[in-house]
C-alpha cells in the first residue's frame, strides 16, 4: 500500500484590531466618551447624532494616544496626516459616512515581536489610524420580522485601528500577538482594551498556501471572535477546513466567515457580497494635522517602560527566570507592586522569594477576589509581601508557616512580622523539640515507617508532614527530616 | 463626459435611491452635464500646484479632551419618528 503524499499547507494570517481610546470625551464632540452602563442616548449631541450643519472638532488627546501607540510599536509618525470620509449606508452610522483615515494615517509601519513556545517572530504593522465608532444596534423580535433599537452613545467614541502585515503563521501566534498588543495598550494606559466591553475587537484575514509557495492563497475573513482563545480556535478550525477542501481538489471561496463559540467552528456569513465602494474623500470639515517633531518627541518622552524592557530588567536586576519575569510584568500594576515589595523587603536578595510568593499564594488569594483582581483590591500591600519574603528567606519562619501568615494578612491586613510575633510562629530550631516530635510521628505511623524501611523514600515526606503538624508548621523542615532519618536509620 | 445608464443605476444604488428607467435617462443627462461643467477645471494648468486635501490654509484645529453635558433627552428625540425605552426605533437591521 502506498501513502499519498500530503501537501504541507502553511496558513498566512493578518489581523485588524479596533481599540477604543480611553479619552474623557468623544472623538469629534465633547460628549462623554463612556457609554458602558449608561442610559441609551444620553451621551449624544448634534455632532455624534449626525445632524445637518454640525461641525466635528478633533480631540487632541485621541491623536496623542494614537501617536503614543505608534511610538510604542516603532511606527513612523509622518509630518502630515488627514481624515477622510468613508461612505456606506448602515443605520448605526449616523451621518451615512464614518470619519476615518484613508491614505495618510497617523502612524505608518512598525512592528511587534512575539514569543511562542520560545520561538520569536517579528510581526510587521501596516499602519495605525484613527476613526470614530458607530452607534449600537439592538435587535428585538416581535414575531413579525422584528425591529431594531438604536443607542447613539457609542457613536463618535475614538477608535484606533491597527492593521498588521500578513506575518502571522498560526492560531497560537495570532493569539500571542493580540495578547501582547493588548498588554502594551494597557501599559500605555490609552485603552481599557477590554474585549467583554468591546474596547478591544479584532478580525482576522487568513489564507492557505503550500509551504514554500510565495503567492498567497484565497483570502477568508474571520469575524466574531470574542477572546484570544476564540482567535486561535477559529484559525485552527479554518486551517483544517481549508486543508480538507484543497486536498480533495477543491477551491476556497473568498468570503467572510463567523466564528461560533459554542461549536468552535466557523460559518459562512452570507452577506450580499457586493464589492464595497466607500468613495473615500478628504473630510472637508476637518483641517489636516501637522505633527511637529517637537510633539512627537514630547510624546516619546511620555512612553513608560514597556513590557519587554521591563522583563529584561527584572531578569537582570532581580535574577528572575524568564518565566518569572514574564509573569510579573504581565501588567504594569503587578510589576510596580513587585518592585515595591522588593524595596520594602530591604534587600534585592529577597527578590526571588518575593517573586515566588507573588506567583504562588498571592496570585491564588487574588484569584479568589476576582478574575482580574490586583493587590490593591486586597488588604495586603507590597510591603506585606516584602516582609513575608524576608521572614522566610532569613529563616525566621518556615515556608509552611508563611502560607498561614499570608492567609492571616489577607484576612486582617496585619503585617507578617506582627502576625509572627503575636502568634508565636517563629521557626523552631530547637533540636530537642524537633526530636521529640519526630519520635511521636514514628510511633503513631507504623505503616509509613514500614514503607520507608522497605525502600519507599517518599514515605519520609509524609512523616515530615506529621512532624510539621505536631509543631504547628514551625519546625525547620531540614531539621525534621534529619531527626526522622536519625531515628529510622539508626534504630532499625 | 457622458455617463452610461448602468453608471447612473450604480450611483443610485449607492445612494439608496430607487429610479425607474425614465428617471435614469433624465438623471443621466443631468449628471453628465454636471460632470462636463467640472471638466472646465481640468483645463487649468496645475502642474506647479502641490496637491491639497482642503482649500483653507488651516491645520491642527483641535480641542482639549474635556467632556461637556450632552443634549437634553427630549431634544434628542425631537425629530425621531419612533422611540422606545430611550432608543430610536428603526426597521429591522440584520447583521
């Protein structure tokens, strides 16, 4: 039997990301930008309602935020930029056109380096431009074809659109790119970048080609992915679907498909595939933007330390592992919290211990508080964690006691050192006491003793646990192990 | 510059305007005339004039990011044919 040679296909992916900017007012009018949890049609005015004769005026902060994003991503910031009208009829578009940027966006080029399972890839960007969000449509079913309701509060919210080049090669890479992009936007504090609230949305363009082929295959646009995981699953489903079609000798239809979260599959969105004719033309109501080099440099000076630089510094200055540094620089707040804890501990030599507690038990406590809880949401401060790290590292308390001390700190907000003193939790190094506890543990657990003697080395851990229990966790674990071995091996 | 009937129908569709055949013919004449009129601009020598997207010498007309109160709710709906629970009610729109 012969095996047919399977063609090895490569998926080529590019993404478009829409990000609502965290300004106070809207893009072209002074209505409050926030629309989440607001009464419908309360943050509206003639401009965002698209009334005749209205005159839009550019929000300078939205422009600054977009340039900041461009600088963080290594984009070129041209001297000159302008807005254009993108014409299309849809009821959520109040004016019948969207003010966007066509051929002279605020940011050009740029790149973001991602890491997936240790492999690095540079994802080049096409551009970043600024536009306005549309109104929100709700659909109501009345048993007679239904009708729609329109909330204009979202109309005119500043929307930054970022387009990549087709540089991604898998669902995992795409998810990694989106994660890292969102992380940077949050570091910059220019967007909540919250997918659930719609302030970070993306579409994916993908095509398959035989590996080694230069020419791109037929493009499929993928929509409706509301999480990073959905992006990865949607792309992986498309790769399988399209590979099957190509292997059967079929051809791929150029179309838009929607990801269905419940099934993990994609389905064709039968839109009236008319080629869009947006008839872009320069927005006559908005004079162009001249971006001076001074402005660019002022903004560049406002850039915070970005995740990659922070991670490298954490590895270098605190001796953290790559993975520890990645975890602790996940958010700016977490990184700042960690550094404050190290400061509070009094010495950088406690940094690894502080990292250990942050990534283990502190994270566990925080996840009990909520999916995105940070330390500031709890009674524990960075100083608590720094204090704890020092107490464990210098041997004042055992790791086992430290867990209890941390639990108490989360409950009461008391400092670890105070908890240790008040409850008498200092590590016991008294050999006599440990010896006595070891003897008791051996007497009370003949089975573990027999296991140990028959060569089950792991049984000693159980016995150490019993010694710890006897001594309320305060026994020096090394001393306890030693005492047990002395009894067991010596008294055989 | 004579437009074809198909071009007129295409433009009408973009503008969401329904036209019968007589109207297509009448508008074909009128729109062609307008285009001819603008053709005059093509006679001007602009080889020394840099391209521009606007006719005023303005740039960077922007505003500080300061929210101001929005329109009164009753004013918002003053011209709305139908409202429901604080929303504008429109015909069914399907994604």
